[in-house]
C-alpha cells in the first residue's frame, strides 16, 4: 500500500517523506543489544524506542512517542529542505 500511495503522490508532483527508511523498517539483518529485550533487529529496536508498541503501559500502541515524532519530522524535513 505504501508503494502505491507513494507512486500516486509522486506522479502528481507531491513530495513524500520516507518514514519507513527513517525507521529502517526493512532492516532485519543488523542487530543491536538492548537491556530490555536482548539482541534484536535494528528496526524492531527503533519501533520499541520510537513508538509505544513495546511500552508496558501502552503495549501494542503503534503511535509514535516524542522521539518517534522527531524522527518522522526529520523525514519530512529531508523532503522539504533537501
């Protein structure tokens, strides 16, 4: 769905922020050691750090936290200020 939306917006000349790349979403290869979960893929660690998904209080909530929104804003900034 993301690829189709991106293609549609880009064909209309609308800039698209690449949030998936900002979160390194496709990277299941590289890993990182974490205190909470041991060694996990970088993209999983990013989701756990930048959303509420792994939080005890808000478990499985995919919405960004403050840091995540800063990462998302950076992706938008990359598009509007290349």
